[in-house]
C-alpha cells in the first residue's frame, strides 16, 4: 500500500534558505524548527522554544574506516528533550562542539508535556540505535516513560509526523534502509563463476578492504558498506568483487548483488549479497603502482578472464 501524499509548508523568517526554517503541515499540531548552529542565538528568541518538545543536534566526525582505512565522515546526532527546550539547547551550544545544525519539534498548541517529550526522546534514540545509520552522542537509551493508552497513541502519531519531515531536511539517521536497486543476481550450477552473457559496459564494482575487515564483513556478513557509488552506476551493478590490500594485494572473491541500500546519511551505500562470495583468481595487483584506495568498476566477463588488476582496469577504461 502506497504512503499517503502530504504537503508541508516551510517559512524562512530571515529570507535565507540555509538559515532558520519553520516547518508545519496541515492538520498537525506540531512545529519543526531547523537552525544552523551559528543562528542559534537568533532562533532561540522564538517563543516556540518555551514549549515542551524534543530536539536533534547534528554534526560530523572524521574517522578512519577500520575495514578500508579510508578517511571518511560519520554523522553524529544527539537527541534531547525538555519542558521548555531553550535552556537545554543553550547548554549544548556552550558545551557540545560537534554539532553544526539542529532541528526541534514542539507542539504549536502546547499539547505536549514533559512526559510526552521524554517518550519522543526515548523513541528517537531507540530507533537510531536500531537502524544503526549514525553515531549517537547520547550515552544511554532512556527508559520508556509510562503513558496512558490515549497519550501513547497521540505521541506515536506525533512521532510519525516527525519521521515524515526528517528526510526533507536531509536527516536520515532514523530511516530504515530500503533497497534503491535490487538486481537479485544469482549464480547457477556448482562452483566457480556464473557464465554471464557479455554485457556492454561495467556491471561490477571492485572494493578494497583490509584482510580483517574482509573476513569479518565481506565473507562473514555477506555485504559491504560505506561505499561511494556514482549515481549513474547504481542501476548497473550486478556483482561485487573484493580486493584485499597488502599483504594479499589481489582480488580474491566475487559475489552476486541482491540489492543496494543507503548507508549512513545517504551519501554512501551498502551492497547486500544474494549469496556468499566465491573465490576467484586471485587477480594480483601486477605492476600497477600504489594500491587501490577506492572502488573501481569493471565488467563481469572481463573480471572472469583477467590475469592482473592492471589489465582489468585498463580494459574497463
């Protein structure tokens, strides 16, 4: 069943689309307020922050991917609540440096109280932990507050509205990943590679990995994640090949792709295999200088015939 269509309204009080934005929608008692960190002092003057509500602070942290050793950014979020949230965000403005912007949700008619805000905080933190698309700055998951049956129904409805708005401000830390493309490639017969028909153009992504991450994720979890994939390549990928960095320095396994889904904030992807990866080659680096630092694309038939990675990449260009 398709989701119901809806309309939202965005008011930009200072005329800057990258500044403070007020989000509401028809037949909703709530209000969303987006604010860059540098605009918090201006945003905090709004009376809306006198009300009970929940807020999410968002930032990024540079880290080294333990599987690929690539330097990357990971989204960090902090979820908080208050019966009047201005003072809470004021404190985080002074003491928490990680965040660059935030979004707050309050009731336009003061329909939320302290217990309702605590339940929303509990639900958002629990969802973020369950989905695993970000790093949570919150130390612990709070206990679920006790609400009456009717109160819980009301805040669950409020939460559904929040989840509909968050993707519109590019906050996807609470999204349950859904397949963007699902080729559901399969091998046939016994061992070895599936004798796929000749296909013009690339249909295979080669990803570099450290030996420990390769064994734990590529072979152990039948997937590979935190991959940057160009948009035009997403519908073309049918296979994924794993290149193990030093001391192996070779492509050693290939797997058919079941589906590809967003990972993290949606700028990267997770490739899920339809079957466990099978050994191939190995296809060594050859005399190609340096090492693979990021994903490369090739054709499956060329992969099955390649003797060295250098020849394979040359054939793909």
